[in-house]
C-alpha cells in the first residue's frame, strides 16, 4: 500500500511542477498558498490515482492549516451529503474509523484521502461532505432530472433546490467530447446526472461559505469537475456570485520534462504536472 509517509521532506520536489497561468511562470507551493489571501475557495482538480497529486493535496492542506489556523475548511467530492453527520461523528472522536469508513461509504482508495481526514481531525478543521448521494445521481442517469421531484423532503434536503441548472454550452460540448459524442449518449440524462454532481458540490460549498465568510476552503475533486472553471466552479458561482475562486488542474503528464504550458494553462489558474513514471495508487 502506497502511503504519503513514503514521501518525506518534499522528496518529490523533482517530480512535480506548478505553473501560474496568469504570471506565466513556474512557482512553489508556498507561492500558491500565499495567493489564497485574495481568494475564498481553492479547487484542486485531481487524477484520483495520482500518488504525487495526493501528496501535494496533503502538503497544500497542511500549509493552509498553518497559514489560516481556525479559518480553514476541507471539502471533498469523495463523501456524499447524506454522510455529513457520520463524517462529523468521526471528526469529533465519537465513532471508530472502521464504522466511519463503512457508514460514510468511503471510496475504495480511501487510503489516499485518509491523511487529509486525520489532519482535519487532529486540528479540528471542518470537512464538508460535498457530493450528491450516488443513488440520486444514478436515478437521474436512468430517469432524468425531473425524477428528483418525486423524492421525499428528507431526500431533497441532501440536494440543491430543484430544478438544477443544466444549461448547455462549453461544458456540454466538453462533456460530449469526453463521452465520445452524441452517439455514445442515449439522451440528456447522463449530462443531467453530471450537472447534479457539480451542482451539489457547488451548493455544499456555498452553504458553508455563507455561514463562514472568513474561512478559506480547499475543495478536492476529479479534474473534469473544475477544469476551465466550468462544472462545479460554475455552479458554485450561481449559488454564491461574489465568491472568489482559484482552481488547480493537476495531471500526471507524459510531457512532464518539456510541458506545453500554453496548451494547458486554459484549464486552471494553476497547472500542476506530475511525473508519470511514479507509481499510481491503484
């Protein structure tokens, strides 16, 4: 099992590069942390099995916790809104980790996110279970977005106010491309399900932000959800128009030694490239 503990004292410093798209230059992780003075939310768009990416998430979270003590929150795609209470119970030391992992439906690669959760637990940092319950995403994928109207008030309480915005445009075109075109999609349900995912993350972030306006929030999700500030970032701006957002797009890239920053920079305020030769976590 690959652990973040393997990577000590920034031993991976030669295996990642951070590029500031606005300044058009490479920067350090400390530079990135300092830029949060002028932002509210930092999206980290990851590849879920990138060992270096997970290491950097933990390093970034630790540095943010030191810079903003008692004014930092962590938000995760990896936990769903109906598991918030279970997550809180574990962070407060009420339940065992074994029960937490089972009852909060932790991802199969929870070991990659465990260091974040344990750091939050130790330092009393709130963690937001940001994602839509998977059963409702599946429901929309099968039956369409309008099917959510049939849910009970309890079910609806885990989701943003209906209807969910599914405006077509750049995000739809990008979604079509990654799915393989119209012929690969039986209808709009798959895109509607994607939008439910994004909207719930944006809504979860907005709810926390409105109640804790002085906090900084580190949001971690799969890269597609926040590239080009589309998806969850766009949905967040619908719920909290004045919120200030920065986004990271992180990749293990075959062009690590000679990256084309111009090609990549449109995807994020910061581009993190990691060495593809290092092992994956799964």
